[in-house]
């Protein structure tokens, strides 16, 4: 398979004035390694970036010493470490999202007497970053911090549906490599339907009787950075059914989107059929 060469960025007058060549090279290397599934040799990195081996050598050494890269195999191929992941989780906007989400997730759980959680994309999975149990003695909930297969959850479907083509393709490729399965036929059409109606309603793949209802939390570009979800478990004599859950989740996800400076999601009609 021929290697894909990354295009050089065009230099505008502003970029020429404020150019930082060493930083540019370092960022190019990190972005390249983040975009491929395999590790790369020194010369492969230089070739794909359209630079000489000498140009990237010092930067590779620096990035390795700082813990962003590691070398593996007999030919010492370079790969990303988890350093960027650690930095992301120290980043204030992420903590701000979680802090803003907690009271809303708790409010949803209290109003509908069901558990509620917030999930975010994590490579080929979604991870629960906020969660509130159902009030009372009975209910179903998913553990905080749990990682769930991207395509086996309503949260994953919603995040993919409200995502850029590039991010969605990268996430699905990561899922394919991890699961060693083909992308399910009809997935694209299903994601379009979710985007059209504004939410996902999906019977659980793990627990009989549980129906996952999920709404997106959108950033300023209208892309889902998270999904707010209720794993609905019907109880005998309980009048709080899916229509109320959808209304409550729609309002809460909308409020969270606005609280973090994101786009105002359209209030979806719950009468739209899948």
C-alpha cells in the first residue's frame, strides 16, 4: 500500500510573520502519528511529511525525551504514547464540561427516576465521564469510567451521527481494527436517521429490557463532543415512560450545549419514527 503524504500548509503573510519552524515540525509529527494506525520509522516520517531525515531527527529525539513518543521493534519505529491523552484529561475545558454536566445529569435522574450518564468518544469506545444513579431502591445504571464498544451503545451512535466526516471515519477505522470486524451494513443510513430525528433510541445489546435513549451535546460547530443517555428500564406501575424521558433529555442536553458555548441543538420531535 502506498504511503499517504501529508500536504504542506500554505504560508499566509500572517503565518510567515509569526512562523515557528521547529514547533511546526513537532506538531506535524504528532498529527501524522495520530492519523495512522501503525508505527513509523524515522525515514517514513520524513518521507510522509515531505522533509529530510535530518530535519525531523532532532524533533523526534526531543519528543521522545519529553514522553510524547516511544520506539518499538527491532527497527525502532516511532509511535505516540499516552502523554497527549493525559494532557487532555488535565485540560480545563474537559473538566468544565464534566462540572457543568453533573448537576444536569443528576437533575434528569431525579425528574424521571431513572439513571443518567454522559459519555464521550475514546478511540473505538465511549467512556462514561459523569453518571447519576436512579433515585430509590431499584434501577439500572452503568458504572462511571466504564468503556463501552462504540457501536454497541446509543451514546456511540449519537456521537458518530453528529460528527465531522473525518472524525467519524477515524473512529470507525479504529473500531474496525480493534474489533477485527467489518463496518455493519446500513450504519451510514442509520446514523443519518439519528441526525434527522435528533436522538437515538436503541434496545440494549447487553441487557434485555433496557432501552437506551441518547441525545447529543454539541460544540460551536454543531459536532457532538458527548452524549447524554438514559438506560430506560420500565417498571410496573411507573407512568414516566419514553416520551417524558426524551423531553427531559432533550432539554438537558440543550442546556449543557449552551453552557459550554456550543451550538443550540434543535428541539427534536419525539414523534419522528426511526
